[in-house]
C-alpha cells in the first residue's frame, strides 16, 4: 500500500483517481486542487509518492510542476509522478536533471496517452520504487526544446520578443501590436518560462533578448 498525495484541479478526475487508487489498496492521504494545498499536504503527511498535474490554480500554467520541484528540494528523494495533458518543457527539464533527479523515482505521463489502467498502476509502482518512467512523447518534446529553445515560442510570442529586442517597453509593444498591455505581460511571462529564465535570474528581459539575438545569428 502506498500513501499518496494527489494534486488535480479537475474535481471529477480527482474523485475518479481517488476511487481508482483506493480500489487497488492505496491510501490517498490528501487530494487537493492547487499547488499551495499540495505543498502543505506533503509537508504535513510525508507521503510515499506525489501525483500532480502541471497546470493548476491560480495561473493554470505550470504551478503543479514548479511545486514538485520545490518539494523535491525540501523532501529529498520524494517520488513524483506528473500526470498531465501538457509538457511543460522548462520545468520538466529541471525535474529530470541535476540535483532534483538524484534519488527517488520520477515519472511524467500524458493523460490522453494512458491506454490502460494497468499501465498507470505499473508506472505508479515503478516510480514509488525509485525508477524513472517518462512517456516517449514527453521525451520527444524535451529533446526538441533542448535543441532549439526559441522554437518553443508561438508566433505572437516571437513578435513580442522581437519588439523587446528593439528596446520597447510593455506599453510600446502593446501599441505596436494593437493589444492590451496585460496581454503583453502574459506573453512576456510565457517567453521567460519557455526560455528557462528563472524569476531569480537578474533581468529576465535582457536574458530573453540575448536569446533572441543568438537565434537571429544562428539563422544568418
């Protein structure tokens, strides 16, 4: 029997997973809907394994995966199984490399590619036992992202980054693209995330521009 903390914001899916896991003999000691609750539950319950989605409240971007990284730092070797519809390449790369990957099982499965319940249960047992289980599609996305980080950006994000490289502030970028300043801020946040620019890393705007310029040079 495994003691499990489950983080999933979709209420029906969360309830279904709790029922499924309980049916096969595991104990879900906490089932939560956001990253903050996930961190508190793990600190309080010290589970055998965490199952977490990637996109959760409040921002529905990568809160679950960032929480997993923080929990691995606080609870060394804590097994983590990511179960999501999305591949958040920036933080997934961090999860599977460096000190975060030292000790303890890790897994990353895509919800719509789990064909059998037995596959999911097998992955859960393997991760809890210290193994690494990664969906092949996740590996393909991570390899593409590692080779050409600028290719992670959408066409609109590339436009925003190019204007940032011209020295425009958010207000000027918004005027040039005829969008709201809030939209530019959102695009900038996505750019920083996709280029693996940590919030603690100095001036992320400058680092993003440098990445853009390196990409331009590579194409020349």
